[in-house]
C-alpha cells in the first residue's frame, strides 16, 4: 500500500497564476489542530505546497477538490501516516492541542490513538466483532479487567450505532458484516481508544445511500465530542455534514470558508469552477 499511495502523488505541473495566498479564513475561533506551511514531498515530487489551516475544537471540516489535488495527503499529515512511506518527507509545523506532532520524540502510535482515522474502504481486522473493538484498548492498556473492556466495547458499538445489530453475535467475524456495518465497526474501533480527533478519508465512497446516510448521522453525533476532518469527493456530503470547507487544487489550499459561503458565494475562481463542474 505505501508504494501505491506514493505513486498516486505524481509530479504536479506548474500551478496556475490564480493560486497564491489562500483566500477565506484559515483560522478557527477555537483551534485544536494548527498546521502551518506544511509541505509534503515524495522523492522529488512536491505533493503539498505551503498549506496552513486550523481545525476547530468539535468542528467538522470537509476537504474537497479534484482527484490527486492533495487532500488525502494532507489528511495523513495530521496523524503522521505519511511516515510509513519511505519516500515521503514532510516539512512545516503541526500542533495538536499545543503538542508538536512532528517532533521526533513523539511516538506515532500514541499520536494515532489521539488522532484516529477511518479509511475509504472498510478494513475490519480478521477477528471477531468484539476483538476488533477491543484491540486498541488492549494494546493501550485502557481496561484493567474484562468488565471494563466489555463496557468499552459495548459503549463504542452503541455510539457507532451498531450494538443492537450485533449484540448477539459479538464472537462472529467482523468481516462477515455488510459494508455499511463494517464501516461503523471501524468507527467503533476508532473511538474505542477515546481519540480527540477523527480523520475520515472518503468514508462513504464504497457504501450505498442508506449506509451513507447512517454514517452521516453518526458524524453529527460524534461532532459533539470530537473534531472531525473528512475528505470527500461528494460536494453534497460536504454541504450536509460540515461547518467549514477547504478547497484544494494542485497541492495548494485555495480557499477556506463556512460551508454555505463556499457553495453559494465562493471567493476564488478555481473554487467556483470546481463547484459548478467546470473542473474536476
């Protein structure tokens, strides 16, 4: 997977003259993650260019833009997933609640417990439903005994809207669930370690409309406790679930603003072209 991810970020062409300083408001009234001048390189390929963005406390922010524009690459910077790619190099500064997450002294495993991620394709472990959710709490020592672990598992499944559907088959394989159920299981697995931020990389792209609606409803509920950053190709989804939208183009952050402003009155021509379907 690392090689495939790296190859997806091809050398970017020269950027249009319209791309300069980000328009809109990169600031948040109550920031939890602050990214400043972030650049990502895959070998000689400059995939992310000087991106600065604040993500608010208990905010849902959607990253949108054409395929290959860098939004998923930027998302992976927020919990150092790019560390797993040998050719990747990240520069700039990112803090999480004041902690420098780029510091070599910070354990990436501990960071990923604080900043969980849900991927595009549901990826339950080849374990039981119970063990999928219990995995994180076990390795991080979050439960002192079986009763505490049972409570974490049940609570996480309940918050992911899945407990009633699986309560009688917790010992069955997680891979035996439907696609939408598997994705909710992955969300339960993510929140079981009590993260502070949840990253979602196209979490509904492999799901049918009914399953997508359930995941979106879940986002509303989770936003009461977590900051959520979602990458999506669906502008309709971004409009439904987010408070702010960030538009990426050719590795640069072009525009950030409140969701309704982005979709009704974008400030940048490239943003307008994307939203109206002229590019994408």
